[in-house]
C-alpha cells in the first residue's frame, strides 16, 4: 500500500470478479496499478491524489474485445456506411447520397447492409445500376461474408455466366446463370482485388477513429482478428507500430496475423519472421502508452450458414427445389482438414496462439481435431488457443473445449432470434441444430474459459449490448428486431459471468494475467459506468453508459452530459 495514491475511486460499487457480487468500495491507483482497496484505498489519499467520484455508478475492469476489426470499422465509418439503415430503400438512398457527395471517388466502397433485408439474402446489381451506373460499386454486407456489386464492377472483374465459382465461395446467379450482383466469401476477391488500396493516411485515420469509438464504450484493449493482406485491405501492422511510436495508440493490442488460405505451409517461416520484426519494433517503444504485439495466427475455417458456406457435419435442409446438390450441401471447409492439422501442429510448436473462425459444427470439430493433434505431438502448451463465433457446436464436441484447454471466444450479441436467424438460418439448420447454437452456458459449466468480443464492424462494439443478450438471449425490447422469445435460454450467462468473459477472460486470451480484475497489483485498466446494472432488472442492462475509461491509471476517455472527449497519448 502507498501512503499517497495517484487516483482514488470513491462513492460507488466495484465489480471484482464473477464470483462476487459488486459492493460499495474504494480503489486506489498508483503508477498504473491498483495499490489498495476500500479502507486502505481511502487511507492512501494524499494532497495530490485525484479523487474520482463514481456518483453511485460502477467501477469495473476495462473491457477487452477479443475479436474485432477496428481498422476496417474505421474505414467503413469514413466510407459509404450503411449500418444505420435497415431496408433496401434506405440502403439505396444512402448509396445515392454518398455517390453524389463524392464525385471524385473512382469506386464507391463501404458496407453494413443486412442480408435479411433482401429476398433470399441477395441484393441485385440492377438496383445499384439505377443509382450508380458510371462507377464500380463494392459494398460488404454487415458480417463481411458477402458483397453487393453493380454491373460495372462485374464487368471490370470479367465476371459473367461462364465464370466458375471459386473453391471458397459462390457467385449468386439468376436462372439463366448470369451473375446477379451478390458475391459470397472467396468470390468477393474477384472484385475486391480491383478496389484501390487505402492510403497510409486513410488507414491511420481509421485506426484512431476506431480507437476513439472503442474507448467511448470502455474498451481498453483488443485482439485485431485480421492483420495481413486480406481482400482490398493491406497489412495494418505498420500502421499500429507507427501509432505506438508516435504515442497515439493508447490501447494494448494483439494482432492476429492472417493465414492466407490460398497458400500452404510455406508461409510459416514468413509469419515467424513477421512476429520477430514486430516484437523488435515494439521493444523500442516501452515508454509509450500503447503496445502492439503479434504472437497470434488467425485461421478462417468456414463461412456462415446464411450463404451456405458454414461447414456442417450434416447437409443443410432443402429450402427450394434445387435438386440433389442442395440436399448434399454441407458448406465449405476453407482449408483441407489434413493441411489444417499440420499447420496447427507446426504453428503451436513455434509458440503461436491460434485464433480460429469456426461457425458450423464441422468447422468447430475440424479446429478441435487439429488442436488435439497439436497437443498429442507437442505436449500441453501455454499458447491459449481459442475458437471464435462457435455458432453451431455438436453436443459431442462441447466438452472438448475444456478438455483441450481451448477458449470459446464468444460474440454474444448474435445469440438471439433476429430476422437473419429466423429467415435465413433456421430454414437451413432445422430445429435440432438451432438448439445447439451459441452454447455459452454449457461450455462454462463444463469448465471452458470464455473470452468475448464484438466482431465490429459486423455488429456494434458496445459491450453492454452484447452483455444484455448474453444474459437475456433476446435483443432489447426497443430494438426493431426484438423477439420476446429467448434463443436457447439454457445457454444464458449470469451478468457476472458475461462481464468476466469480456474482462478477465479476454485479457487471459491476450496473455495479460495481471489485468482484467480489480485486485491489488493488477494493471489499472478500468471503466466507470453510470449505474450498477447488477442492482437493476436484467432487461435494463443495455442502458448502461460509459462515464470514463482508464488505461494503466491514465484517463483516455471522459463523457459528461454535454461533452465527450478523448485524451490522446503522447510520446
């Protein structure tokens, strides 16, 4: 304990862990760490101590987003952002307005549209042609597994009725085989490779805009789920390192280096070299407020059910008179399971953490099988591998998360009956597999570790919206997509469990064992919110708002009734 703390938080409740209910208390911070609690914290108040009045609110560890795409989100915010719209008419009006406001843009790019807004989940090039006939248009859907393009873009890419589907995607077509403007998964690359690359200045601005947003929601660190050349976006690690060096990155960030599924095992040596280069540059900036490391590899093993690219053990259900091919459709494993296993074994042996995208039950099983093989050949590791999304998990595989020490990286906001789930997923999955979706509670009861993230810009980065669904398994009552029926309510988490996943669990995924909890000695990554949601009904969780955000004891965000400010880092 110190006799003179830098900062003491008083007059509120404190969340310490999932095992303890929040209770009134005080917390002292000195030199970036928590140094005293309760009476000892009050005793450490000195003449220079900053007193932070919680005003009856709650102090909790800062949120860590374990699966997010902040640079991509920032770029979308600065481009044709459709996330505020919900209807085809709204999307087209927003696109038309953006195109008119930006006659200098050679391409109209952006994203945020929802598949469920369009019949069959497939918007048409013809609609875009009417409002932007003279320039190519490339717009990602909100989950970034599909793109809406116009005829100009199709023509530039040479996509016509004779173009074959890529092995990792599909070109949506009309009855005569003509491409209709919707591209799924790997088919997006046929057009995205032509999109002008973002400039260094644009990427830097996007990162800072995204950091601003994340801090405003109490997020103090994250794992960037794709760092590398992917789609029309280039490797963002130089942008992160530059932001560390000039002091504008105030967050603690882990970058997941992208595994190029069009290549093979030969890229492992390159990934090892990239990790070393990044570590060397980071080591020279230890006096800066933020950090960026890259000891993780991101592997995307499948797509999503909505476009039938999630890899399933059993076929999707027949939803139209599409012939035998539809009956046998089991989705796509983007990486051959044998290649996946060998890659995982070698990457694990090299000390990399594996961060998987797996949505379908076959993809989840293939990732678990690969990790089991790595354990058999390499022994137990401390790499803290994790599988993100885990929408559909076969009951036989659920115990394997704990048995193999694999964390479940959850995006809890998706665990609800909303239009995309009802109209596009359920008809393809059927009732039994729908009941296997997002098994967070079951995994936790079996001893698995949970981390949590948003997948922003797929969905909002606000942790309280995700926490609301994790507990209630429904969207808030005032959400236009709200359904009163919870999705698999037996898989719900308590609020304490959900907060712990978003704080302690995500910090552990990022190998930060001295953060994510409020205890003496922990790093003072903290967030103050305007109420104690534990003391209110569960249907009010979503109303919680951030008052201030602190990283290593330093305030990086403050919200008041009339103003919001971000305090930028300095060298």
